[in-house]
C-alpha cells in the first residue's frame, strides 16, 4: 500500500458561497482536497472564521424575511425546477463525488439518485404543510393549526455522502420556508458549491442557501450563533454528542445522527448465496464508508462455515481501483490516515482475507477484508471501523444473535436473513435499532419515511427527512378565531368554555 502525495503547481480554489455568490476566504487557513484514487492533492478549500460564518447567517436571515412569504405554489415550482436540473446534471455532480471522495462512478450516481428522491418528496410541499381545521369548535369559534418555518437553520454534513446528506437537510428545510447555512465536510467540499450554483439557476433567491467551509472553528461558530434556530448533523457518535449538547445548550433545536455498528444476522435456513451476495455488497460498497454498511455478520449455528466460504469466494472478484474506470466496483478510502486506521483493525480475530494485499500501487486503497471469530471486547468488534472490513461472530442461537444487536451501544440499522416469516416478524419486534431489514442488508428508508437510529446513533427526538424532517424544520401554531356580532360582546372573567 503506497501512495503519492504531490501538490500540483496550480490547485483548484474552493471558496464559500454567501448571499448568492462565491466569496473568497479571509482567514488565511485552508484545507487540502485530494483525489483519493491518485493520492494527489487537487485543491484547497477556504476555512471560515466566526466572522465569515456570521456573514452567511446574516445573509440567510435577511433572505428569510421574504422567502417565508413566498407562496407554496411558487416554492413548489422552484423545487420542480431543482428536481429537473439535478436529474439532468446527475452525471456532472457524480464525477465531482468520484474525484474527491473516491467512490466509483456508479455508486456516486446512486448517491445522487437517493438524494433526488428527497427533493421529489419536497415537491409535494403544499400537501406536506397542510394542517387541520375544526369548524364550530365552540359556538361561533373555529380552531385550526398551521406549521411555520423556524428561520435560519444549519446543516453540518459528513464526507461519505457529500451530495445526498446535504439534500436530506436543505431540501425539506428550504421547502418549509427556512433559509439554510451548510457546513460540509472539508475533505470533499465541491459538491456543495455545485449545489449552490444549481439552486441559484433554478430560481432560489440569493441568501436562501449558503455554504461556509471549514473545520471545528466554523462548526462552533454555527453552534454558538444566536440567529441559528436549528442544527442538523450527520457524523460520528462522539461528534454527534458534542454537537447536540452544544446546540441545545445554546437553545437550538438539534437532530444529530451518529455512528453505527450494523449487525446482519444469518439464520441456518437462509439462502447461502443470497446472504453472501448481500454481505459482500453491504460491507464493501463505497469502501465500507457508510453509516448503514454491514460491518458485523452474525452467523447462527451451522450456517457459519458455508457462509464464510461463500463470502471468501466472492471477495477476489470485487474489482478495486479508480472510481472513474467503469470496470471497478470499489474505490479508495477518503484519506491516507483513515486508510491506515482501518487497516490497523486487521490485527484482531482470525483474518480470512487481508485487504492490505493486492491493492493498487497508488492512492488510499484497502481491498475488501474479512475477519472471523470476532467477539465483544475486541477492538474490531467494538469500534465503528468505517471501511471495507467485515467481521464475523459465531453464535449458537437466534436469541444470542439478537442479544448482540440489542447490547450494542449503537442502534442505527440491522438485518436478518431467513426464510421463516414468523422469526422475521419476531426480529422486527425485538431488534433495538431504528431501521430493520428483512432479507434487505441496507434498510435505508425511502424518502417518504424517515431515516434515523436509536441509542448512540441518534441525539434528539426527530429522524431526518420524510415526515419527521418536515416536523423538525417547522413549529406548530394553533389559531382560535371568532368573528362575533359586536352587539353580543360582554366582559366575562370566567374560564373559557366550549359547550
């Protein structure tokens, strides 16, 4: 595993986007952006100061006054235009994702498509924001509810889905009438600027969507800013906890989605080939850099040996290399440091396939790896590895397998492979996770449901996108109205009556 880290003479400069235009950074601090497949630096991204974050927030605050007054029909019209532009240019943004994140082009296209589904859901915003009306709740009195936007809201997003996860946030937020400040990952920031330009072209008014790049300085400035009403976050559990505690201490609404250690249980009656295909796909897709990746395979009883053999047989067929080569199925990891950290887990258990062997000569690559006989207490079992390492734990019974799922500090997703409908139904009832798959290894909900886990995988009481996303980005108001005949008015100090 070697890589070349060279800085070309002319690096691409990635600026902030504030008030409808690119804005060069003033801090003098920058982050390095790489092509992970080549191990070569390709750009520099500006790191914002608290003052630059404030400018973005003030641009969003100024835009909110008029954006919240835009009719639902006009907002929907803009969102249909956004949908069309993203669909037409999906290959363009997918190439950006592959060049900075490293995922293969087909996977990048899949990411854009799943994000686009949330935009499509938000095209129905006139229906999503409908409320209730009770006529004649009391004599001559009507009562109705409405949902109104919060104001300026912010999103802090991870490196693994630099287009999709921001779409999960800004689409429902803006559809509901809020204005948005995005702080994307500094490792692959260009998709956010691409989005900003597209939204402007679609007709979104200046200041409704803003991008500030940076590190912890920018994050803390967002969390502490008095004019930011709510924060959405996706990332690791320690940072999710930090963001949630800091945001809520500042009086903000917060949804902070953390890490995961997703278990896939395979019962003895499962189809071995189907389970092996699913395990390889879910463990090594996007180089395992997914919060819904299967990282622990729980083999129950006699299924263990044939299942591991089937997975071992499939791994050499996974083509690893540059994501722009259509023949490749798995790309590199995001950075050299992360690749090395993931590789360090190959010291636990019994290594069946060692991904440190047969890697491309350049770039931040680690090939698919398989470790047998992992148990709780081992580092490779306990930690969120976030790379192409699949661990196997062997148990004797279904009850032992479910106990492993439920004793995990995380509760993002889990799956079971079986042909027994009764056991599958019992599992979905008993599993302590927010998303459950039955013969589906990565049970990410469709856009009209909501995404989120339990336990250490979620801080806050609202999942992201879907109906819960609409709830998160709005607040309820109940109006009680009467239009009486002035001749009937009188002073009444008694408790209001409805009968």
